[in-house]
């Protein structure tokens, strides 16, 4: 169910001009992770900016 839902919500805009790269990009949509990896991803902090230079917009306002 999760994999099916993922495929419905994710689109790919390929900017590659090489067919082999475009095919690899589209094949990545079939990626499936083990439940242990999904659980580890779920634990990641999603409210942290890795890069916030002083000239960037005030995104969080």
C-alpha cells in the first residue's frame, strides 16, 4: 500500500537529454525500502535547515 501511494504522489520531471539517464530516473520510482529503513527515515528531524545563509529569504515566517 505504501509503495502504491508513493507512486501516486511522486512525479518526475526529467531534464536529461540522454535516454539511458531518463530511463534510470523513471526506474527510481519503483524503489522500495525495507521497513527498518522507512522507520529510520521517519525518525529524521524535518524542521531543520541545513543551509540558511544570512542573505536567504525568511522562509519560516
